[in-house]
């Protein structure tokens, strides 16, 4: 049997995906002649509890939220982690 598959993907770098991301996916057409799937691509540790079940969540391997901050996860052998000092305001 021959059929088409269509995938719509929205990418969010927010700790909690915004409602307009899901609204954008829901506004996209669904064809009866093809299998349509909708995905949300997010960093690891994103709060996806409010995402409806018809939207599949895929976690990124390269990004995550650590203590509320978006960080790049690297596996580079010689990578060094630098601690960012807080700015002093007068």
C-alpha cells in the first residue's frame, strides 16, 4: 500500500513552550490522503506537561535547561566549562 507521510515540526528553546507553538501546529492542515504527524523539538528538561498528546515531543541531544538556563551539551574531549560571574551593578 502506498501512502504519503507529512511531518510538521516546531522548535522551541523556551523552558515552557509557548501556546503559540502548539497553536501553529494545530492550524496546519491535515490531509486524509497522507499520514500527518506533528512534533515539538525542545531542549532536555523542558516542561512539556501542557503539550497535548497529539503533538509528539522530541528532546534535543545538544541542549538542555540546567538551573533554569539554556546550556549547550558538548561531548568534545577538550571542552572547558567556564563559570560566568554575575555583573556587579552600582
